[in-house]
C-alpha cells in the first residue's frame, strides 16, 4: 500500500516545479488571458451546437451500474439560437475522444466496450428549423463478464454535422459518459428513490467503522450511504510556496490503513468522502487562482487514486489571510474562486462526488462568475449540505439547477443537540431530499444521555427516527462500537 510519507516529498517537488513555471514573470492579467478558453463564449452570428444530457450536463456525465445490468442515457442536441434551416448530426462511438481526454488530464480511463453500446436511430440527431433543442437520442449500454467491478469505464461520443448550418466549437462536439461498474449495490441499497444518508464524522475523535453498527431491522440493509471524513486541511507551505492537503494526522492514519478503516465500509456500499477546509494559512477553498486550483486538483487526484476515495466535501472556514498576498492566490475570497476549485476537481475527476457545505463563500453560487468554461454549478457540484440552523433556506436560487434529491436539508448535529423534528424528516422523505448528520459517535455521552433545545433526545433516538420515518424500519444498533485506535 502507498503511504503518505512515501510519496509526499516527491509530489511536493513536482508541485514546486509546476508553481515555479506558473508564477515566474507573469502578471495576474497574463494568467487570466492565458488560461480562459474563450471559444465557448465567442460572439458569433452562427448557430453553434453542443451536446447535453436531460439534466443539462455538458461535456460529460457519470453513472454507476450493477454488473450484469443495462442502462439508458438520453442525450440532446442543443443550439445557441434557432435557425431557418434543418440541421442533421450523426453521433458515433469514437475512442479518439477518450484518448484526447486522457492525454489532457493525465488519466488512464478504459473505453466501455463498443459492442455493448447502442445509439438509437443509428446515432442520427435532427435539429428542426426555428428550434434550439432536438429530440432525445438514447445511449444504451450493457456490462460484460470481462469488465472489472469497481473500475470506471468511459463511453466516448463524437458528433458530426452532416447537413445544415449548425456548427460545433472546441469540445462541444464530443461527450463522455463515465460508468463505474459495481459488483453489487451493497448491503446499504435501500431502493432507487430512497433518501441518501450522509454521516460527517470528527476523525479526531471517531472511528469510521462505527457505521457498521447500524442496520435496518427488516431489510438488514446498512443505514448509512456516505461517510465524510471531517476534516483534512488545505495548507499553504510557506517554505515551498505550494499548497497541499493530508495535513491532519488522524486523516493520514486512517488513509494509510484504508484496508482496516475504510474498505469494510466500501465493501458494504458506503462511499468515502474526504472533507477539505483551511488550516489557519492563507490557502482556502475560496481564494486559489485558476492555475493554483489546477495544480491542487492534480494533487488531490493523486490522493484520491492512492486511497480509493469517492469524492470531496468542501468547507469554507478557518483560513488566515496573509499580507502581502502569496503568489498564486487572490487577496480575498469569493464564491467564484470556490467555484473554480470545485470545477477543476470535477474536471479532472468527473466520476468523483463534490459536496458543498452551504457556509461562508459557498453560501450562494448563483452569480455568472460561477459558470466556469460554460459549466454551471450543477455540472460540478453533486450535493449541498445546509448548515444546522438553516431550517428555511431556499436551495434553488443559490445553487441553480441542482435537483432537490441532492439538497441536504435539515442537517443534524449529534454532539450539540441540533435535532431534526419529525415533520422535517417527513418532508425529507416526501420530497426525496438528501440528509446529513454530524458527529455521530457511540462513545459520546449524547449517544445515551438526552440533550438538546427544541428536542430533548439522544443520538439513538435521532437514528431511530431516521430509520422509521425515512425508510419505514426500526434501526438496530449491534452494541459493538469501535473505539478510536489510531
């Protein structure tokens, strides 16, 4: 197994070299002019086309599929404006699209077997006159016995105009569908439309294996879907000028012993998310310049690949602004800078999950500046978590386009007694929101001793209500908790 202390030195050297190239003899204006791909924003009298799925995701989308099953994905041909003529486009499976993506992002994704991909209507798409959206084209794919469980495969698609005035620019003519193959959906699969339950734990105090202690009585399914390791730190190294993570000793110990602390959870279907926040240096998730964000995203891809993580949780707290501003950083923070980091992380790791904690500069991502290279917030943020006291927050205006099943409503804090009332849980159930809890730990006194203000109860009471209201079953606690031993 790769260890943090074995690769960090070499990676830091690489980052330092990259930073040297990025920050030498360049002004901020030169950075911006060099980085931005203006092709997607070109003012043109032409009718420009692009591909998107039915949820509006452009360039790529990602899915999970069980071994031995099939799935359909619907793609649309869209245009920037209507035209007086009909345009015909042919969509084909093309491995060159994936080859270019792998080279650009330094990935090594494998193509989904072409013989198991079927395009409806032979890949023909028609954009009628005076319209901007075509009928849907169905991309159907089926796994094979030769495909490896746990691996992500990619369906690369290329569009070509065969008739009409429609034009493509840059990457708008290609589309990638990332497909992660699951051996099974895990013992925590509670149904296609079941509420997703996230547990954010304090790794300085809590063993993640405690999530194995809770199952649903009748179905025997494990209660939790996601486990967030809170929290690692994004840190500015003053000696080298680089920014890196893996600063929290407890996180490092858990990751370096992932087979003991994380694999048992993932084997049962739970996904492991790494929390990221500042650590009293200038570096935060909301003040990295584009080039710095790119370098940090590549660093985090190495971390993700090394430890088999499933995504990231972003928290904008505990930075310490520095004067003068270090190279590669903005002097102040903004939602737009946070958007850039999350976009860069998603761009290089499209099959990983991004979760935004609605706090600080992540509180409102609705500005035009949060649209990065044509990608809206819904394209790079998968879930949002409301703060514990935000009982009446409106998600739609501040995170436009994100489906309500990705809204983490009425979050609970198990250590301080911020519980969700029964009517809140019922609303979560009825609306199919997601739900987040923080600081679950059988070794805290609140596990058995009631605390709280609006509700006076224990952790076990809160978990029982989650099981009964969200899933219609009692929660079984096995009484065999795991102490922190790292």
